[in-house]
C-alpha cells in the first residue's frame, strides 16, 4: 500500500504502465518486467544542456533541491520508508524542468520500532556505492541504524547530492565530502548538519525545507505561489500577476517557458488566475517560436474567449494584436468570432469599442457568410451608436476592411454607409472619417457613382463649420474630379475599353489603413463640435456671407423667386440612431443591388407653386370690387422696371403680373425675374390694352391690398372676347 501511495507524489517519478514478458534462456524460463514512466532526462545531462551560470544557476538548483528534499521527507516522515541511495544519479528531470526522485532499487521499510526484527534492514544495500554510504551503513551496524531516526541514511544521501551538484563532479570517495569550497555560504550550515557523523544529529529534510535560507529566492517563491494559487485571495492574485511580467524577465528563460508558462496557462484555463495573468502569459509566449506558440499558448487563448469574465474579455481584445495573426481562419470563424460578437451589443461603451477595433485583425479571417450575415449588421448598428467615437471608428473600420468584401457587398454597402450616414453625422471627426473612407475606397466606385452619389455629398462639406472637415472635403473633391477628368480623357481618346467602370486607384497616402479615432471614454467634444451639419450649410447659404460657395449663393436678381426643391441643408441632418438607412437593410436580409442608399430617406416634397402664383390664385378668388385706392396703387407700380414683392406692401399682388403702360401693344416680359418654365401668369395674363394708361393711373394710391378685382375683370373680358 505504501508503495502505491508514494508513487503518486508530485516529486517522485510517475509510473504509467508495466508488463511482464517470459522468455526461455538456456532451457530455463526467464521473466522480464518492463516499466513505463513519464518522459525524463538524467539531471547531469540536463544541467549541461541548460548551461546556467551565476544567480540563475543557483536559483534553479535551489528549486530542484527543494523538490528532492520534499520527496525524501515524504518517504521518511510520512511513509516510514528509506530510499537508501539518494545521489545525483537518482534524480531525473521532466520536460517542465521539474526534478524527480527515482532509482528505488534499495527502497525498504524502516524497522526501527520493531524489536522482533533481526538482521539487515536494507536487503539490497550492496547495490549502493561505498562512497555514498554513511559510516554505520558501511560497517553494516544494523543495531545502530535501527536506533537512528528514519531520515538518517537519506539525509546523508542529500549531502552527497549537494556536493555532486555544486562541484560538478561525481563523488569518488567519502572523504571528498569535506571539501566545501563549491558549497554556497547560505547552504553550508545545513550541508554540514546533513553529513553529521552522529546519525541522531543529522538534519531532517523537512527542517531543511522550512528553515534553510538558501531556498528563499525569486524562482522558488514564484513557482510555489503558482502551485498553491487556488488558496490565494483575489488581492494577492492581482498583486502577483501584475508583477509577474517584470519578474519573468529576471528568471531563467528556459524555466519561464517550460515551467511557469504551462502553470500560468493551466491557471487561466481553469479559472484560478485573474485577468492580469493574461498579460504575463502573452509576454512569456512572445519568446516562443511561431509553432510553439500555436501549440502551447493559442489553445488556452481560444478557450478564454468563451469566458464570462468581462475583465478577461477586455484583456483579450486589448492584446489581440499579439496573437490574432496566429489564429487560423477556421478557428476565428467558428470558435472566436461568435464569442467576440457579443461585445457589439454590450452595455459598456469601452467594450463595444474594443470589440469594434478587434475586427481589424479578425475580419480578414471571416467567411463571406459571416461578413454579410453578422458583422455588417453589427457595424450598421454601431454607426448610429450613442458614442460619437464609436460611430467614427465604425466608418474607419469599414474603409479598412472594404478589400475583404465581395463586389456585390461593396456596391450595396460602401457608398450608403459613407454618404448617407457618415457624411451627415453631427460629430465632425465622423464626417471627416467618412470623407477619408471614400477616398481610401475610391477604386471600388465607377464614374457614374462618383458623379451622381459621391461628389454631390462631398461638395456640401466644403462649407462645413469644422476646418478639418473642410480641408478633407476639398482634397476629396480634387481626387474625385481628377478621376472624372481621367475618364473624360480616356473616353475622348477611345482608350477606355471596359465601359464606364474605370477603377482608378486612389491617390497616394489614401489607400493605407485609416487611423482610429480617440477613445470614446476620453473624447468629450465641445457643444459646437456636435452641431449638426444642417446648421452649417444653412448659415453658409445666406446672401450676406462673402465666402459662400457660388454653387449655393441665391441669385441677387430674383429675390422673390423660391426654389421648388427642398433646401440641401435638410438632407444633412443625421439620421436618428433608431432609424435605418440604405445599408441597414442587411439586418432584414435585404440585399438588392438596385438600392442606392437613399431609398430610406424622407421622400422629396411635392413641387409647390411659387409664392407669386399662389398670390395670383388667391386674388382670383376674391370679390370683384375695386376701390379707387387700388387703382392708384396699380398706377404707381407701373413705373418700376422690375416687379418686387415686399412685406411692407402687405402682399401687393400686382407687383409681378401688372400689365405695362400702354406705350406698346406687347405685354410686359418678366424673364429677368422668373424663368419661362416657372412663369406664374403666362396663362392668365390680360391682352394688350387698346386705350391709354389714363384709367389705370387715375386715383392710384400706396398701401392698398386689393388687386384681384382687376384680375377678375381681365379674366372676364378675355373670356368674353374668346367667346365672341
């Protein structure tokens, strides 16, 4: 029973399997027993392989002796067994650089308390070299051995091991143990007590572990803490793991990679380590080769993505650039992304932003099905996130990963996302990001899209309140106009052979990765920074601005004419976060290529009649009664060459449609005020007068309102004449 128990001790060589094979030798049967253990290497060979020197060597030796001392103490004090052959040859090293005790050929039970027993206690003592035997064992004084403590023989063996270890030579004879030149000073007192000539005075190995100053060093303390990690509280764990990355640089690299790294990976995988341990794991793993990193570190990291600990998830996303390239496309698509995608809808803005930024590394490894079915849907929602920096970074990310989208998805998504949403965002950096993204992806647009969908939206931002947005807008306009010019030249010279889709490369410096915006947790813009673009454009369109663009200046010669199309500022107001726009249709499974990104905006208002025409129609419905004061007002207006409405005139209706003075038989032409297409009175104008202007000028006055009675008379006269 004792043998089966001690075989499970962590500092004793592990037994895996055994088998017996019977053979016949010289006519007699012979049984051979084969035993299978864990893979190990003799300590003497491992020391030569590691080649440690100085402090690192002493620390590693201290850790190894600490492990062997625990194994010997377990045998002597707990199992009442005597190993009998402790020396350098009885120690082996595992793949994780742990020292383990083996060579149990002489192992026997201690019979000191059994008075009935007689004869020798160690039946196979002859297998032990004479240089390793203490004086009482060399003399076969079994009576003295049985009166000695159980650890007496093995404590002598520990002294022999220490001498061989530090001298670097195999013990030749017992007298050599007196040479203490190579023994560390902190270990020398304990070394001398282990080799005491009196068996009862020899140091118990358990006391050696507890009291020896030699075993108190960084390596021993670090490994010991990791082995009892589950017994530590959260404060101790956090403190330890925050110091571990710097501490690992001071320890032997081979021990860090082969001993500490597996311990750390196991602690993280089974939940006993806190989030700061991830930083230490990645720093240790950075010293491994690419193949070793995939074997020893990546499996643990992939499992951590399924953790519910938010701190662990944040740590993974913050350091994804250190291991993301090592992940295979299949692992990312099937095991990593499904867990990462939960961060898109997390209540923490910081985690949403980290999740978004991680896609720059993970997105190229995703399948097109995951792209269209999941990632673009999440990005569509993030582009209307409440955090302005997240909206900005979403646009930047889409511009950076555009090359990984298929052609159909690019046609359906890019322009809609950049123009319908980004260019109309209330946050200036978001608008700037939309312009930069359009420039970086310019090679994906044909000339029709550039002329009809991109340039009209970018030109508006050349009068943006934010100087950075204006600067980027002018650069973008120059770039896209240059592309249009190249297309024009190619078309004229018959060099274009592929139709209108020319795929001109973007300008130098725009095709690279776009930089991230400032963090959403630290970016606090001024109130003016969040002003909607609509207010910028509306103020820029007033005729009093000397720097307004000619494209939006109102004509000074026709102040009374109102355009029938809505003001362009109305289209610059960003969509509500709860609304959907062109590329948001991905959420509903829509993917028609004929969507142009504007189909979700409010429809244009129906064309309204001009104010002059409205006034005319209203005047026609008034009673046909003509006061004398109205006649005076009409005659005073005839003297003006250009009719003009004014608020002070209380809506004089004749200003734009009154007949001229009867100097000519032709009616007055108002082409300088209204165009032929919008002429508000061409169909109802009175015929040329056949009398002098005296009736019209008599009794005219200023300030009267009613001009409609004359209109009614003209309409009746014209109807009568036509009826005749």
